[in-house]
C-alpha cells in the first residue's frame, strides 16, 4: 500500500512539473521577453535631425525619411514633431515618423496686372502666396474685377506663404457733373453754361431788382463749384424791373 502511494505521488509530481514547465515555456517566458521589448520613446523634438535619428535607431526603432515642414519660426533641419508622441510605451522595431523643419522656399511672384481677380487668386495659390490686402478703385484703363496694381512686381522673389497687396478695378468711374457759377451772368448766357455742363434748368423766379440790369442771374439753387454724382436741375433767380 505504501509503495502504491509513493507511485501516485511520483506521478503527481511529474505531471505538476510538466505543467509548470509548459507554463514557463508558453506564458511566463514570452511575457518576460516581450516586457523587455517595450520601452518609453525618448523625446527628440527640438533635436537636430541626424542626432535624433541616430538616438532612435540605437534604441532599436526604425526611422523612415522625414516629412518636411516649412517654417520661419524654427531653425532648419530640426525635429518639429514626432509620432508616436514622446514618452509613449512602444516596442522595439516600431516605426517612428519625424517631421523636420526646413526654411521657407523663395517663389517667383506672378505678374497679375491686367488679369482678372479670379485668375490672380489662382496664380497666387499655385505660387504658394496669399492676398494680404485688397483695395478697389475706379479705372478708365482696366475693366471691373481686374488687377491694376500689385505691391511687389511680378518676377521678384518672395518667401512662400507670404502675401502681397492688390488694387482691383471697379470699372469706369460714374459720370460727375460740375456746376458752373452763373450768378451775375445774363440769363441766356447762364442758361447755356448750365446746359453745356449737362445739367437741367429748374424753376426760374424773377425778382424785382431795379439796381441791376434786367435778366441778370441773382442766385442759383446749387452753388457754383459743386460736383454732383447725379444729374440735377438748377433753379435760378433772375432780376427784373417789373414789380408785378
């Protein structure tokens, strides 16, 4: 009986030992190995690109060709961003994507004078430039919505991403009417002056004025020298000897 019990105990120990060995081989050891492969990702933002690449590769990471960010705010060839983020827990062999700064490129300013505003916007966008300020003015030479002036001449160089100012035509200016001064003139002569200026004659009121020659213009409803944007009628007061 004692011998049989010893046999059962031995079998139990063998089985248990085998199970423990299997557990170590299949579970514990792989976990231990994988644990050694996971580490914190060092922060290389702000480092020179060659130095950052060397450090990451020494840690067992893969660093492909960097992406480029054109900027004026940071020195060139410096790590601007990294993915995954710094201090992330990552495995050895993980690909680390870096974005590296590069000086803004100089681009040729397109010649926009005489081109439509829409065409100017397209050419500016293709060159990587922006419209900084847009002003408008009337023009006898250029049709409406046409560029008449640009702050930097076409053919010059400008940093990519910067802007320039444009002047855009509003078309031909609207007609204006200059009101001549006809006070003191005879009625017929003053009337002709107003009509030649493109104005209409309004109400003519005769005023008794024995100290003036008859038919002398005493007053006009719109003062001489006034510039009108719209055509208007000018009323007149004219002298007469007639009291009635």
